[in-house]
C-alpha cells in the first residue's frame, strides 16, 4: 500500500465511507496507508495491552512468533481441528500459509478484554492465507474479534484462511467476525473470493464455542464455521448475518457435529438478498449414534429486497440417535413497497426505512456481537444496502 | 393568492392509473380548524385521493394543482410531505416484523422533529407520553413492544394509527376509512381520539363509506365522490340524507 502523507490524498469517496461507518480518524489513516503521527502511535496502546495479557499468562501474538516462541503448543494443536486433508482450500492454506494469529489462554483465566487482530503488532496488512489457532485451557474464556467494517481491498483476489479453535474442559471461546472485503463493482466484476475453513472443537466437558459473523463483503463467500461437540455437555452456537447486493454470492452456514452426550447447538442465520445477490444457507446438524440427548435449534430467515435477488436454503439433518431433539424454523420475507411507503409516510426517508427494517430483522444476531462491533455492524448493514431499492 | 388559513387546496385535479381516469374535475379547499368528510361508494376514487395526497407512487396526475401549506404537494416526496405535517391513517396498516412499535413511533417522531430543527425527544418523556395516549385509547401496553401491527386485531391497528396521529400532531390528517371494521366501542374510542386532535391550526379529512362515523365526529363539510368526480357538497346534514336515501339517490353527476 502506498504511503501517503495525509488524508487529503485519499480518494474522497473512501473517506466518506469511513465517516458513515464512524471509523475514528486515526484508524482511517492506518487503513488508507497514511503515516501515523508519532503522537497518536497506536503501537504504544498495543504495548500496554500486551503487558496486561502477559501478566495473566495469556499469549496473543502472530502465528510466526508463536512458532518461534511456543513451538510445543503449535505442534500439539495445529491441524488437529482442520487437517490439511479436509478440503482443497484448507490444503492450499496448509501448504503456503505464512502468518496469522495465535492465542493461548491458560487454565482458569478469563481474558479481561476482547482480543482483536487490530492490536497485534505488525498487523498492518492481512495475508491471503492466514492461519489462526486459539487454545482455551480448562475453565478459561476468551472473546476474539476478527476483521473490521472498513471496506478492505487487496491485490490478491483469493482469501483462503483457516481458523482452528480448541476449547478444553469448561472453557468458552467466542469468535466474532465482521467481514467487508471488496465485493466487486455493481456489474459484479472483480471482488474478493472468501473461501474460509473455520472449525471449533469442544474437546472438553461442558466447553462452549460460539461463532458470530456479519458478512457483507466479498464477491463470493464460502464459509461454514462449525463446531465439533465432542465433550459431554458441550455447546456450539452459530449466529450469522449475510448480505448480498449487486452480484455477490454468499454460501454460508455451519456444521454442528454432536458426538458426546448431552450436547447442544443453536443456529441462527439471517440472509439478506438485494440487487441480484444470491444467498444460500447450507447447514448440517449431525448426531452420531452414541450422542445421547443431543439438542439442536435452528432458525434460518431470509429477507429479500427488490425482485432480483435469491435466497436458498440447504439444511441437512443427519440423526443416528433417537433421543435427539432437533428443531428447525425457517421464514422468507420481503421488504414490500407498502412497508416502505408506510415508513416514509411517517417521515423516514427510504434509506432510514430500509435500515430500520433490516436492523429489526437482524436484531437477534446483532445482540450476540460485542458492543463496539454491534454498533459498527449496524452502520455497515445500512451502507451495504445503499442503493438496493432503485 | 396567498391565504395562510388554507391547509389544502386542490384545483381541477385529474388523475389516471394507466389508461383509466380515476379522478377528474376535483376541487377541494380545507381551511385550518375544519373537518371535511368525503363519502362515496366503493371504487369512487376515495382511497386514490388519500394515497395520492400522501405521495404514493403509481398515479399519473394529468391536470391540476395541489397546494399543501402553500407548497406544491406534487413536488414533494412522501417523507417530505410527512415532515411538513401530512399524516395518512391507512385503511389497511401493514405489519413491520422485527421493528418494535415503540421504536417505530420514536423514529417517526424524531424524523419529524429533525425536519423542524428540534432535538430528538427525551426517551423517558416519550415513554410517559406514549403510555398516557395508549391508556386513553385503551390500548394494552404490551402492544408497544410487539413488532408494528404484528398480531394486532383490526381495531388495535386502527387505534395504532390514531396513536401515531396524536403523537405526530399533523397539520393535515387524512383518515382513510378509519371506521371500517370497528365495533361501537372501538368506534367511540377512535372518534374521541380524532376529536381530541382537532385544532385551530390544523385540518382533518375523513374518508368514509358510512355515515356512522360522522355521528361522533361532526364535519364542517361533506363531499360525495362518485366515479372519480365530486358530485355534491354540503354541510353535515348531507351525510344524514345519504344514509337514508343511499348512494344511488345521488344519481348521475350533474
């Protein structure tokens, strides 16, 4: 990214987007490649942050640093959740990944702050084949944020990241993602391909892993953050909002694999299709023969804006134990002309009306996001649907 | 000619939808403080007029002018019109899933306040005012937290329209068959709500099929619309005459 001297040199349209998303000035500079003033150097903020973590024994660093400093942890856990044989893109990632994030929470430690990739030193640019590994030891917990609302461009079109989460006894991992990669132009040209393999293993008893995602970018998204519920009494959760506008395609969902006894999973998926966007929910709820008393609740809602988009669902339920309780609910709705007119007749302009209706539709999922992310995500939703009703 | 007393002035209006002419030779003036009623058989064009005034799309104005508070109404968007002070009580209010009634009411009020360069309403004050108004309309409080009109009975939907009207305090309230589907008790409540909104600085246009509503809301003028034309105007006694004689008494337009 070229180094610029001030925000004045940045494309005004880009700055306008940052403003709408409420991104602070300093962050705007970092995102557009403007040199950061020494006075506001975010590195010093990150340094204090790292100190606090170090006191608690929490490791949060780049993947390459972890390989150097904590090879035993890497060796023990890397590839145990997503082996290189898993799928083509996971294999590609395993072969060529160069960096990513590593996080280790020791026994009994509750990480006191949300960990965000923003605070990783040298996190200026995101790699094509990132690899993230998070290990939560017995009775620990962590909330991890990935991504940001700012539209991200990259000269590389393919992003094939792998994320592995491991939760031991009574541990909790909450992983939230806001993704707004360049989606391509209005005609569908260009745009990032976002093919990610994300999987969590609830290895320990009563462990829990929760995935929350807001996907508004990328030309094509293939993404199925999943949870393997191995430990007895473990819980998996998947909360998702996927927006497709213009010619975007999103094929996303989850796999909840119930292996241990008394395991529970919750799936809440909200898809919004505007323009010619195609949105698909692809989910698997699998209950293995020895998984006694498994419970799953799935709610899969689609919202269509305009006449050209598509919403598709491919829910698969594969149950091999008759004590399982599986619930599935699905709705499909439209923002009708009448609803829009009703809102406008009460003084709200078209944009605000759509934003209000979409936020209402997505509320349940937005409530699962950490606070700062939730506010940004709402603005991002409104922005990604701009011009969806012509 | 400027007349600050005039809220709405329609002159020589002709409106079509596609090839079909829905309204023609329409003239109507509403002054501040007045309540007018427009009656007419089904298909006479009453709802078209109401929706057109609220700036719904799909109508072709072939001729005529409409001035609202001395502005060219036809150049305004629905939200501009609303912020200027025009309210439409819908005949069939839609449901808005996921958006709570209270959030919707507050957003609407704040949008209009913003247009008037007023700050957003204080949340605590707002809740108090809304609850008071709901109590007057005998609306259960839990309707505040349900999605807009979701699972509301017909009567509750109509009362929700009147609740909105009383919160937004429009200069011109157009009520499209607000009485349809209401039982006597609900009708009385709704009428009280409408009457309480009468004011020297505002006007109300009641669109109704039956004269029953006008027993409770006394109009200054009654107009009869038939096949898109205003064929008769008179005072409130005209409504009684229509009731006893029926619409066919009105016969062919003169």
